C-alpha cells in the first residue's frame, strides 16, 4: 500500500493552522499537529481530522524552545518515519499592543522567539531531514511553507515586534529557498491578510469598519479555509518552479489604490 505524505503544521489545532490541516487532510496527507495546549484540550479537533481517513499525531510544545522542537521532530520520525511538508504557521501576537516608542524588550523577545526564531530553526531541522530523504529516495517530494502576514510589509506602529518578526520570516523564506534549491526542495511564503480567528477576535469591530470602508478589494474577512486552500496547493506540488515566492491571501488589501 502506498504511504501517504506527511505534513507537520505548527499551531495546527485552531485558527488558520486548523484550516490548513483540514485542507491537507482532504488532499491525502497524514498530519503531525503542534500546539501548546494539552492533548485532551484539542482531542475534538484531532478526532475531526482523523474522521477524514488520515493518521494524526499530536506534538505538544512551544516552538520557541529548542528542546521542544527536537522532541517534536523525534516524535514525528518515530511515528511516521518521514516528513514531506513543514508548515510554519504558529504565531503569537504581542500581549499588549503598544506604540513602538513605548513597547518593551520583553514583548519583542516573546514575539520573535516564536514567530521568527522558532520557525527559523524548525525549518533548519526539517530541511536537513528532507535533504537526507531526498538523497536516499530520488522520487522524494518535500517543501516548506511559511505562513507570514501582510504585516511583513504593512507597518503597524502599535505592534512593531509582530511586523519585524513577519518581515524576518519573509527573508528566511528566501534564504532557505536559495539554500535548498540544489536539492529541489522549494520554500514558499503564504501571506494572509485580515483573517477571522481567535487572534483577531479582539479587533473585530475595528476591521469590520475598515473592510466596510474599502480596506480590502473583496469586501469580507478572510477565513482559515482561504489560507488552507493556498497551502494545500503548494504542498501538493502545484507550483514546483516557484520557490521563494509569496502567495498573498489578503482579498486585495495590499493592492496600491488611489
């Protein structure tokens, strides 16, 4: 029996990550799902993914921790013995939105250690594993997908640490794409706009008004499904000659308009 490809999604138990997980499950991927909550707290979500006919492994832990990242990779190797796709999706927002003239170093470290440092070194680990698989199996297909944000290029002065982290993740995409080109392992960036999740729940009224007044060309919030469809297309290999590129999922928010 042919083995299904395996995708590892950080922050995959809710929000955008779960929307990605649903689409990859429907595309025939077995899944390793990372989250910081205990497994009992996410069991319903995991079982819903399993009901799609795939194998799901839960890998709890904080990706900001090197030890936790190593444990996750070891668990995936022990359970599946392979990894085809890494989706760096996990991210945190500043605990308080504060003007960059007042924001703290503690908040900067908190956001960047997860949103940039964690993703960077998880990519390093996954890339080395994929290189080994590619060397052993000529038919191996693998890719890395970084979920960033329009905040990589759109400045928000009340959450500068988040913008800096996403801009750094965008450069990391290009760096790893350049490094992994010789192994034919593409690296992509998916850049969502305003997506309705628990992270944006606190600013719903603000963005309802902005969208109504033309913030986006398509006058609606994005939803996790929108991002999931883009990630699944990349993971399946539909864009094999587009390494290092950005897929915007923002409803036209970043189109310059007069």
